[in-house]
C-alpha cells in the first residue's frame, strides 16, 4: 500500500501555488536596454525578436514602463555611431558619449524610482571590438584597459548611474573602479560586477544588438566554459575588491556555477539570461515550436531556484505582466 503520495501537493493550481519553493518577483528582474546614437526611431534587432535598439527619447518611455511594471532596475548599453569607434573606445568614456547621455535621460525620467545600471566596458566603442585596448602584440592590455574603465565608471557616475557594471573581465577592475569612484566623490555609486563571465557562444545576438566589430573571440579574458572551481576565485576576488553585487553569466547553462556562488557569497548574486538564451526561446516560439510565455517563465524560475537573487532578462517587462 502506498502511504506517501507526493502527487497530493500537485493536485490543484491553488495547492501548487501554496507549496511552490521558488517565487519570481518583478522586483528582482532587471531589463537590459540598448540605446543607439543617431537613431530616430526604435530599430528592431533581427536576432532578438521583440527587442529593439532605443533612441534617447524612446528609452525614457521604456524606463517609465519598467517603473510601472514594478521591475527592479534597468541596465543600459550604449551603441555609438560606427564613425565614433576608435582604437581605445573613447566614445565609451567621453562625458557626452551615447551611454552617458542615455543615463542622464533615464535619470531625468525616473529619478530614484528605478535603479539605473550602466555597462562598463569598451567593446561597443572599440573599432576592433575587444573589451579593452590592445598592446603591441595585439593582446588586450589588462592594466591600460583598467585605467580606461575607471575613467568610464567615473563618467557614468557623473551622468547619474546608481551602479556601474564592469563586464570586461580584466584582473583588478573592481578594486580600481572602487578606488576611482571614491576618490572622485562617488562613494554612494555601487558596483555590480560581472564577476563570473564565460567566453560564451550565447552572446551572439548581443553582437548584432550593439553593432560589435569583433573578429575572433574573448577567450584570453573571459572564462573557459569547462571551469567550475575557477568561478569561486573570480567571485571571491570581486567581493573582496568591493563589488556590491556579483553576477554570473550566462545563466541557464551555468546553473551549477550559479548555485555554487549563491551558496557562499556574502553579497547579492545576479544572473544574466543572455541574448542567445533569449533568442533561442523567442525564435522557437515564433515558429510555434515552443510556448513563449511558459518557456520564459520556466527558464527564469530555474535561474532563481538555482540561487539568483536578481535576474537580468530581455523578457523582464513581459514577465512582470505574466507574473501578475
Ligand atoms: C560586454 C558585454 C557582453 C554582454 C554583456 N556585456 C558581450 C560580450 O562579452 O561579448 C553580452 C550580453 C548578452 O549576450 O545578452 N560589454
């Protein structure tokens, strides 16, 4: 005779809701948004159905919608005009660069009602597409790049970012940015560190979204997907260097890594459901091969179940609606 019947707790939707171990709240979702220079109307991104590059004007409406939807934060990426790219990515740290103008525009719209996060990296702005400056041999120069990240972070703080988000995986970037922000009087500006970031094929659609010029790959600075233990080193270094939030990226194929980091981190842990993760669901849904709403909801629930306190997802606005 069977006495223990686990199916009892699955028998109605209301009971399943009562006993759910994981609940996704719009307040923990972060919407990444691309803002392109010189754009006059939002431009759809082919490889990310449902996502568009925004103008300096339209991003304000998106930010307003995020506030209304109860989303946790917005993460802004800048897309410069192709002519503004150069060897050192100077449009990334110019005070009037596209991202800094976007930060100011969004802050004017939302004030302190929505945390404004800024991507701190140079790949969108360099003509070679790497995340930093190159040395004579063509390799990414760690320390010279970190100096530019500090300039970029300070310019983002000055534009009004609540958090800067170094994503270039240079050694020592968090400590240098923290010291630079403090010295410039920005002690209150936080750092969301892309602490654990793998050299992933799932960033493919992002390259179209930001018009990246990259030829080759980022395997000399981003992590090898084969490595799990190394994530602990990367995340603990960033925590010690002063990261206020650490992030694991990508999310869905790295849930083991995410669970590890969430298990011992003393600061909040974020996970980034990246462009390729989004695109796979969106593309299959467009063909009618998968249910868009169910797949996105399941994917983000799994990321939260694995231990993420915060999830960056291009589906944040839809999810907020679906979770209502
Ligand atoms: C670097 C950066 C990338 C992403 C976020 N920040 C691209 C890369 O490292 O190659 C990828 C995000 C995504 O794929 O959604 N600035």
